[in-house]
C-alpha cells in the first residue's frame, strides 16, 4: 500500500480518486560515442495507423546537379592529405592483418589499437581496402563512423560519392569529415545538390552532417551556415543551431557559449541556441546559470532561459529551483517557468513537488506548476493527475491539462476512462482529443 498525496489532503492510504503515488521516474540516457555525435537521416515515415513504415534497404541516392569528373577530382585535391604523412604507409598484407586483428581480437584495447593503426595508415589510395576491413560493422557503430569521417577529411567529394554505391548510410559521416577539413569546398558541393523528387530527406540528412563537420572546426562558420538555412525558411534551423551550441559548449565552456549565443541575430533560431546553452549551463552549475539568467529578465531570452534552467535545476534540487523562481520579478510569461520547474521536480521527487503545491497560493504560477506536475506524472498515475488538473483555476489551462491526463487514463483503462468522461464536464472537442481523435 503506497503513501500518497492528494490535492485537498496531505496524506492518505490506499487507492482513491485523488491521490499521488510516490514513485521515481525512469529516464533513458542518451548514448554517445567516439566523436560525440551520430549523423542519422530523418525519422522514418509512419503509416496512417501511426506505425513505422517499412524502411527501405536501398542505398542513399542523392540527386545531384551536373558534377563533372574534373570538378569532383578538384574538390578531392583541395581536401586531400594523408593521416600517415609522417608515418608508415600500409601495404595490402598489413591492412589485411590489422583487419584480422580488429575482427577477431577479444581484448577491447588491442582491438582498438588495431583499428587505430588502420586509421593512422589511411590514404586516399588504400581507403577502399581499409574500408573492407570495417564493412562488417553496423553503419551506426563508432568505428564505422570514425573511419568515414577520417576518409572524408582526406578524400573530399570522391570519398563522399563512394557512398552512392554502398548499402550503408555512410555519406553523412564522410561529408562531416570533409566539411571539417575543407569547409568552403564541402559547402560549395552541398549547395550544388538538388532536392530530388523521390528522396526529399536525403539533403536533410547531409545538411545535418555539414553542420556537425563545420562546427567541429569552426562554430562561427557553422552558425553562419545554419543562419543561411533559417533565412531560406528551413524549419530545422533551430535544432541545427542547437547542435552548434553543443559544440561551442564542449570546446569553449558554458560561459563562453552563453556569450556566443547572446550575440547571435534575434529570432527563433537564436532562441534554440539560447535554450541549449541554458540547459547545459544548468547541468554544470545551476546557481551560476541562474545568475546569468537573472540578467536577462524582462526579455524573451529571459523567459526561455529561466524555463530551461529551472527544469534542469529542479531535476537536482526542486526546492532550490522553485525558490529561485519566487525570487524573480513576475513578468509576463514568467509563470510558465513553474511548469518547467515542477515537471523536472516531479521527475526527481513527485511527493516533495506535490507537497509543495498543497501550500502554494492560487495564482497563474500555481496553475502552471500543477500543469507541469500533471505532464510528468500522468503516465504513472492518471487518476492522481486528473485530480490535480482539476485544481487549475485558469479554464483553458485546466482543460488542456485534463485532456492530457485523460489521454493517459484512457490508455491505461479505457472502460474507467469512459465512465469518468461522462461526468467530467469537458467539452465535446476535448473529449474527442482524449480518444485520440480531432473534431
């Protein structure tokens, strides 16, 4: 029997309509490897019923504007260097022996050493032979990605175009390597691509690779590239600038990244970068991040940054994060930061978050705090989420919160959810949303 917290009574036992189960939250940690990034194509399309469509096994086909062999070779010459320029060039027998060690060695250090020697001996002349030694790997594996990144750095467009004839998705990593070594040539080639009728995601796949590669060498060049995309109406520009922000944070630290983000041109793309910096800043030093955000109060940046920091901080110390919010001036839109804070706090300690809510005075901030609690807690205990959502005073926010809690309830227990809906008082269009439909 769980100890639970209700909106109108601090503690009770058992399962009732108004309760909040004290439970932790499970998060999936993001897996990173090698270079610290993974270039993947856009998410697969879904069928009408929402299930993933069957992926194609065809190679990545990039419709190109006319590129003559001479032009392609000149790009390759611009970028071409040898990773083994000061070392020993590998012959076929050595490549095959290192490949055998890489495939059969069980000791991970020895295995990695064999792979490292293959990379050290990589040249444009032996790249195809070395690739044969890693061709058995999944195209998302660290070594597969790192090899193609290295090949792109020395092989330029010829290395990238090798992917036209392969089954794996290797063009992205190869282009990223080229972009890191010769940004101008890689950018010129990318801009010569045509969107193509049957494969609209291909250029998007390579575009993300371009951003990663450019940002690895020069975040300013990468920023300018993404801002050009934004000016042309690219809807993914904000997300791509957040990628650049992460690179700036990694290479220069969060303080320098904050200054970099503030100097970007105003707009939605800049907002994404500011949010990314705020999240990472709060992870490393929430108090210092809060001091930075406090200087931005009264601006659009301030509201966005405060929300990002409050969520991250609340994951670590909910009371401290909410205490900081309460110390700020309540400007327009600032109450929404309480949504972020309580969503994060409920992930860490739902009992402490709900206990705090019981004593909060009615206000827009409390409405948003409840909304954040409901958003995080609804899948764990839909009934408790519904009970809390009913405490929201703003009608529009209350209906929105009840719909989201109701959707979780319907997923958990359709029969009970139907019974609740009959007396919920929700408008017809809101009830249709709970069933996953639209009026």
